[in-house]
C-alpha cells in the first residue's frame, strides 16, 4: 500500500469530526476514506459557522471508545485543542500529527486510536498521506507496553483499575462483587438480546447526584421544591426522545418497560376489557396477556400468533380474531420474534374494529431510531419501549403517544402507577437519547442487524435450525430439537454459560417443553456489536456454540472454549480497564 492509500483498512469504520476551522479538511479526508472503501461516520461540523471544538473532539472520542468506530480523525485549526478534548474520553489516545512519520509513530509507539490534524498548519495532500500512514501502522507492543500502562495510571494513584471507575469504594464486599461482575462482562460473551453495554457517560449520570432528588409530578408541576435542575433534565429527555421518534408526547418516567405497559393499559382500558396481544410462546412478552402476569389477570386477553408454515406473524388470523372479539386495544411487539413487525396492518385492523393501537418497541427501539425497522409512531396511538437493549441507555422505560392520549398517559404513570420518578435514571435517559441522535448510532444499529444475520447463517452451517429461518433484527431463536432432540434449552444455556457464552433459554413456537426448560435458545447481537465485533467474530461465536452443544457434558471442551472466548473478548473490551 502506498502512503495516503488506506486500502488495507477498507473494512475499517472511521469516525471523523471537526470544528469550523477544520471542516473542509475533514471533508477531504472523509472523501478519501470513502474512495478507499472505508465506512465513514461523519460527526460534523459541516460548514463555516463557528462551533466549539471540544464538542466534536469528544464525539469522535466517544465513538471510538464505544467501539462504534475503530479509529477516529479529528480536525481543528491547530489540531491541539480537539486532541485534548478527544483524549479526555476514557480509553482514547489522541495524537496531533504533522507528517507521515509522526502519524506512523503515533500508532506504533503510542497505540493512538484518534489522529488529529491542524487544518491551518498542514497541506491537505500531506494530511491524506499522514492519514494513510496512521491507518497502515499498528502498535508494536514490547518496550512500549509498560510506558502506556504508566500513562493510563496517571491520575489514578491508589485507585484500583476496575470497579473504582464506576463506584465509590468503601464497602469491601460490594467492591469485590463489582470487580467480579465487571470481570465477567469483560471476559465472557454477552449474547442476551435484551442486554447491552451502556456508555461511561450514561453510567456516570445513573450514579449521579440526581439520585438524591425526589420529584413527584412533572416538570414545572411538582409536589416538592428544589426541582429546577430535575425539571430541566427531564425536559431534555422528553424533547430528545420526541425528536428521535417524531412523537407528539413523551413520558420518560416509567421505571421499566413492564411498568410502561402497565401504565398504558391503565390509561386505555377498564378492568376486564378485551385486549389482543402476541402469544407468549410465539414470541410475545409476559405483559402481553400472559395468565401469570397482571396483564392477563386484569384484562381479557386474546392471543394471536405465527403461521405454521413460515413462523411469521399471521396478520390475516390476527384480523379475523379482532373481528370476532372486538377488542378495545390491540398490542403489537414481541420479546422473541426475529423478524420485522409491520405496524400498518395493525392500524388498519384497529380502525376497522374501533380499537386503540399500542406498539411495544422494547427490543427494537434503537433499530427504529436508526431507520432499520419501520417507525410505529405514525401508526400507533401509544408506543412503549425500554431505554436499554438496542437503545444502549440506562435501564428504564418510556411511553410515546399522540396528543389525544397525553393527559391519560401522564396520569396513569403518576399518580396512577408510580410515585416519584428516578431522577438519576431520567437524566441518564437524556444522555442516552443524545447519544442515539448521533450519526454513528445509525451505523451501529445497521451493524447489529448485519451481525445477527451473519450469526444466523453461521449457526445454520453448523446444523442449527433457526425459527423463521433467520432474522431481520437484533435477535435469533434456535430450535434445538433438530440439532439434538434430547438437548433442552435449560441444559444448553447452562453448558454455554460454563463456557463463557451468556444467553437465555427460550420457548419456540408451540414448544412441547415447559417455559422453565424450553426447546430453544435466544441470542442477540447488541452487546457484541457495541464491543466492535464483526461477522468474522460471529462465525467464531457460532463455532464455539456448536462445539459446546455437541458435547455439553465434556468438561475439557467447555474449558477450552472458555479460554478461547476470553481471548476473543480481550481483543474487544467494552470498557477501558
């Protein structure tokens, strides 16, 4: 490869950001990378209007730290200020370079992952050549390793490197648990479809001083004093999520997706009303009318499900059930359905039978924001979702609705089903929503789907049957019966857990086994995609899975796979230690 031609890095994802002094050079570098085949995440700015370089340096650093990009490029007038800003992000080593040699050495000796240029100080052709040298090079290790460890240790004197990053020390027993849990997350594969790695910024705000505040009510309508900042934080979350989805109204106070659903039912229904929801054993959620859940105990749920032929939602049968039972509400959405859900047929049926339409987007909210899944907001009266999972924010729930239902929804949340909101969680939701508005978030969601499809294909090549034959979203379901008729979901989950592969057993359509045992497994790719894994790693994960499940009682096989899993995870750490 000649200098300035990053052809060896064609599959790289590179995040770029610049201030008003550097945007033209940034655009030239971006065009060069695209021509060379790189996947470019352009974080702005895109014009000469004055902006603050720290915003763009931080955005590039956070994209690389979150592994939504492999490397970053930041440009300002001198290249110095934006490098300082990017370097403030944990895990980022930003280097200002002025030629090919300094760019190459930044990678070889300093393991830099963000390269910075001064647009006023470097010729564009030289900047392109330096960028090529930066992408070409790799960290040499060796004598440079201890020096980098010293750099990482600056400012952390006397502070243990792991759990201390997220929590105040002082409880030895809890410190041990925090360290152990972080170690587990960093050395095993997280394939539970409802989990993800929140950013350090989200976790910091979740543990912030807002946890000390009590704020019953809504912004500017509280039952306690001292809420000026809590009001502002909640309003930020409301405004940001409304813009992301194009919604008329948002309530960001629900503590979870289940509580969001319960509040929506309280707003829309009377006890005993007829409701339609997706059957639990066909992929629906407990709150969609399971008899063991409050939804099934308080309301008369009628369940729709999948076709037997292709295991997709049977929209025709759903419509016939609606005509027969005349429900007051129809609920769409799922917790274990690997295909797109079209909101339009539900809206049409609701209009025909006079029902309200609620869409539970708990799993796919991030895909919707990114345009990877159809947005139900233009069709549904109410949309509920969780703020973690594909949204990659803090644990919690949110409700979106039309203005017609706004007062009823707000009253159903408070005082109908909750007291004071968790102000720290609400503030962290605002941070997560801001992260979801960045261009790199859409690219990340696309990679989630690409990885899920690659994992599905790889598992199929090892003899696993997938429910519906594959996936359109972030998750997939394995029917274990064709792989090994005697292997249960419970036994498979336990064997894989011992091998460092964390997922969950799951019922498959018309499962003959109990929900505690099951005949299937559910796998998801949000977490491993956040770590930066690609289809190549999905093939490895499928091979690990097959090797373990062919010999689920073989201690030697499990130990070997666990060691290989740890090695893979070491190459893709979710957080800087």
